[in-house]
């Protein structure tokens, strides 16, 4: 019977870290793959944060990858993956914290930023983090060895490496390759990639390019500087929306629609987003709900991400709100809809156009 059970997801770099530690230590483990887009019922009873990785060791549960890895290193001390000297152990923990709070944030910010100007600034920030790793980390600590602390692999190496295996996605979507001038970093990446533990669970570059498309592509269509629209959102995309600078989410779906997230409000607020849910039927115009949705676009903090099942209702409300705010003519509304590829045949939008433009045009004629 396996000593450890790990709940993991192949696409997740955090879970990748802990699987590498298990393999490096030769620990017998049972792997349970979790579909992060369709988590099993009761998963939060195993993982209180609803995330991977989580390990079970007897009656003990541990979550959060950095904590899991130190736990494994203490409970299964050979081979040790932290330096023996206290000062070097402190250095290792500093670099693990740097990975979690600076490097990963810079990597993710570049991949997820939808705006070219934001991408330029994010690329500069990531370059600075790589330069810091090269000069303050590898040049000063690795000596003549291939790894962070010389000739022996450590938790620091395993903490950083999953993002470097995924670098193909960053290069594909943002044109940001690993800078060749960082020679120690290049050598380190090559050395770690040749480890048997790494090769045992490595994925091809195309795998990450395909799986990371949803992060790199914009999650929404921008109708104005204040309003964007999208189809139904996953919890992951709610977090992504917050990272992309949205301040609020307006959900036009009804709780009885398939796939409605019962805890969307709590998840949105946890990500720092204001939230409103105003159900709007897709089949027929609803003047009361339409007016309520328009009021929400006026009152919620901007920019707002409006979403529904496929984005049509959201597009209709965004166009109405934009037309009211900017005083658009009927021709300008048509032009705006064409620019952002939105459907003018939404019942709510048609009702608005009928009441505000058709009657007016007939009077003028």
C-alpha cells in the first residue's frame, strides 16, 4: 500500500512540484488526478481551498505545495532536499518565497495580460526577476555545480522548475523566450530537465501550448473602457478577471441554468471583485430586469465584466448601457456591434432599439 496519496492535476505547476519531490525521494505514492474544471463532489472535504496539490499521509492531510514539500523532506529525510547549514536553509526558504511571491506572479502576469501595453510592462518585470535569479541566485550560490546549491538538487530547484517546463506557452503566446544572456539559468534549466524524476512526468511543449490557451487568450470582449462581456465563467476565470484589472462581475444567468456556480458570489468577492446577479431570460425581452441590469452597470465599480451562458445577453446589456452613456445613434450601435462581433438580435437589445430608435425615426420621417 502506498505511503502517500497525492491529489494532483497534470496541468498544475504547483502539483508538479510535489510530484517531483515524491519521485526524487523515491516515496511510494498513489496519484489521484483531479479535473480542475470539473472537481468531484466533496473535494473541499479533502482540500479546504479546493486546490491541488493535497497529500494524505495516514490520518494527516497537508495542502499548499511549498508546505507539502517541506513536510515530505522532514518526514522522509533521505535524500535531504534542503541544505544542512542553517544559513543555507534560510537562503533556500528565501528563494522559495521569491518564487511564490515574485517570479510566479511575473510569469503569470505576462501570460494573462490581454493588453499589449500591459504585456510590455509585464515582460520587463519578468526579465528583471530572471536577472535577479541569474545574478543573486545561481551565480552566487551554485558555484561550479548545476543546481541552485551546487551539485545536489534541492527544494528550490524543484520549486522553480515546473514554470520553466511550461515556458513554451509563454514563448508561443507572448514571444518571450528564455533570454540567452542568462547562461547560468540556461545551464540550470537543462540540468534539471535531464533528471530522471523530471523526465518521468514531463509533457511535450504542445501540451502546455494547448492547455494554457485559455489563460493567454482574453476571457472577454471589450465593448467600452468600462464594460466587457463573456460567456459563463469558471472559478479560475473569476480569479483571472481580477488579475486583469476588472473591479466587478455582473452575472445575467439564472440559478436554474445548467452550470450555474452556486458559490460564484463568494468566489468573486474572495478574488476582490464586486458582484451582482440579475437573471435575464434569453428567450424574450424583460423590461424590468433589463433596467435593473443597466442600473447595475451604472453603480458597480468599473471596469465591469458582464457574463451569461454564451455572451449574447451580456453583449446586449453592454451595448444598451454604452448607447445610453455615450448617446450613440442607431448607426453607431450597429457599428459598435460589428466591431466587437456582438449579436444585435438579442430580445432585450431589440426591445431597446424599438422603443428608442424606431419610433423616433418614424416621427422624423
